[in-house]
C-alpha cells in the first residue's frame, strides 16, 4: 500500500459484542482486571442494550469513552512516525469517524484526532500526513451533509446501514419476510443487494450538499452495494470518486466502474 490511501474506520461495533457472555468468560475478566465478580456482572448489565445496532456504537462510543479513540489514533500516528523515522514509505491514512449524524459529533471527534496527532508529532519530532472524514450511514447525516462537510475531507457512504436506517429494516432479520415483498412486487430486488432509489436520493442530496460546502471533498461508497454493477452505475452518475466492496466482488466492480465511466463519456 506504499503511498496509496488506506481508510481506517475508528471502532464502531456495538458494545455488547465486546462483553463476556459465559460464566467462564466473566470469571476470566474479573481475574484479569482484579475486580470482584459482582462488579463485573453489574457493569455488563449497565452496558446491555435492547437494540444495540441503534445504540451505543460508532462515534457515540468515542463521545462517551474518548480514551478508546485516543488509543486507536495514537497507535496509527505512532506507527506512521516510526515508519517515517526509519525512512520507510507508508500508506496514506484516511481516518474515518463512523455513525456521525450531527455536526457537533464530527467536530468533537475530529478535534480529538488532531490533538492526538499533534501530541505524537511533538513527541516523535516528525510530521505525519493524514485526512479525516466520516461515513454517511444515517438519513440525518445525508440531509445535513453541508454541516458535516465543514469538518470532513471525505465522505464514505455506508449504504448497508443507510439502507437499514432509511427503511427501518434490519438486514440480519429481513430474510424472514423479504421474499414476500419480492413476490408482491413491493421490491423489485433486495435493497441490500442493489441500491434503492430512495436511499439513492439521500446519497445524491449528500453529494450535492457536501460538494457545495467543500469543493475538494472526496466521495465514495463502501459495503455490498459497492460491488453491484447497477449501484456502481448510479454512483458514477451522481459523481462519486470511488467504490469499495468485498474482495470477491472486486473484478465485477472494476468492470462495472469502467463501463460506467465509458457510458458517461459517450
């Protein structure tokens, strides 16, 4: 990845994914941190959520526990510094703040990223280059993209979550009724496979508003839609700069992207 951009998404998973579940796991954690078993069990209950995918995750985690994002950013900048000191060329990091829905969230977390960067550069006596952006995966973020773009150097459209939050449908649970929707022609295709026009409208709004605020903003898409030819043609038409997808979809994505660019020129 020498000199190539690499997007690093700051920690996003819901907290419950990190919590010990079995009795043995809980005992192991209690021993490791040197706390009574009851205190660990009490903390697990405090962090439990009824709907974790819409809960304490993404940048919300960074707001509540800034030390988590400080730790991750320090690791990134110290690694960059080490490579620079050793005169080894490295990738160019694009630090992505997940699940942003308000201007205040990205402003606060971006200030944290920049502060940690300054501290590491001062300590290591080197200069490191990076940019900070966000993942647009909530309808409010798309509608208020002009405000968010004041603090972002790139948008990556997380259309998996944007589809979930636009429809109010869980991708993990939709298999139970999705065939009924396809049979009744409510959906012509699974919206998690090919981008829906309503979700597409939100992407287009965000592109227009983001570029109006920041003409140099870099725009892309990540997730399963990034490997779907129809979705790639849509992305090209609304002016996205790149698509990102699962490794096994890369050949199809490259072909579809080339075809989309060719059709734009013609």
